[in-house]
């Protein structure tokens, strides 16, 4: 597949993720979304469906199964990879950005744990030093474990790009949240101005994906985790199966406004299925 086709498919997929919920909502609400439908941050939400033990049990069973396979890969047919003798790592000192991250992360954590009332600017913007401070620390550990190689040392711009993608992903889910009667809200959002909260939330979300990526790189420096799932069954979907999943995903996004209590979970799954 050419790069032009890949780009076209990607743009079509993203367009569908944004467009279909809006069309479904337009039909479900007879073209009248209401004056506060797209208000952000959402400080209140309509009453939700009561706790459902069956749904909770199914979700708990799925999570328990995934956890069990992760802890014991052999249950799913994965074989242990031969662990070679540990390589003697070249001695590398922790980089300067590790200490910067440790300082910002540690100070912020101390202020939050101490439940101090000041400084307000740090309390209001705590997500930034917490997320990015921890990210810098993780990258510093990777740097040492990888003998002087890490994401920041190789290409700091790539880490910034990942942060930008993290913001885009967060904004996508916040947009989809409108169509499920605000499945999550920000009741503490009234502590600061709405405009400041939007800026805070956008910038704060930039640190989510970088932390995950850095944690992945850190785990790959360990022989125990690097090849944990390398020797085992491989699931390959046929073209028709992939097409069915894609159609169901698009239909689910279209229908969320009609059945918000039933389909709100699709918001977290269908975008991943579509983009994959």
C-alpha cells in the first residue's frame, strides 16, 4: 500500500470517528443538541443507569483473564524464551534530565501529599510537573539501562510529537464524551476559571502517552519482559473479519447517542479498532 493510500485511509478513519457520532446525535435529538450540549468542562451530568452486576462481572472476568495471561503466559501457549547470560552494562551516569524530573516530580508530590493550600499555581497545574517529571525520570533510567541511549538522547522532538499525539487523543475522547450524556465530569472544575481549566487539561494530557512509551522502553531493557510474549500463538484476522469489526465500530459510534448507557464503553474501544 502506498503512503498516499495510507494517509487517505487514516484521514477517512479519523473523519468517521468525528463525523458519525455527530450525525447520530443530530438524528437522535432532532437536530437540537441544546445550548449546553458541547459545554466544557462538564460539571454535571444526567442521572446514570444503576449498577449492573452482570456487566460488572463480564468486565471483571475479561480483566482477570488478561491479568492471568500476563502473569502466566504459558496458559495461553506462550513458551519461555531462553534467557542468555546477563550482559555487563557499560557504566553510565544518570543524565541531567533525570534529576530535573526527580526534583519537579518530588516537589509536586510533596505539596499534594501534604495537602498544602499554596502555592495555588502549583496545585492548579500539578499534572504537568507530575506527568512530565516522571517521564523525564523514566527516560533517565532507560538511558542508564541502555548504555547511554534513550528517547530524549536520540530525538527529543519525537517525545514532543508523542506529547502532541497524547493531546489529540485526549481531545478525541472528550469530544466523544458529549454524545454519551457526559459519562465523566469534572466537579472540581469550578475551582478555577473554565478557560484556565481547558488550557490546564490540554497541556496536562500531553504527559499521558509519553509516560506509557517511556515505561515500555524501560520494560524492554529487562530480559524478563522483552521477550515475554515473543514465542507463542499469533492472532491474524482475515480481511472479512477486519471489515466486520470496522463496520461494527462505525455503527457503534453512530448509535451512541441513541443508547448512551449501553454503548458508552464503545468510546474507549472503537476508535482503537478503527485506527488499527
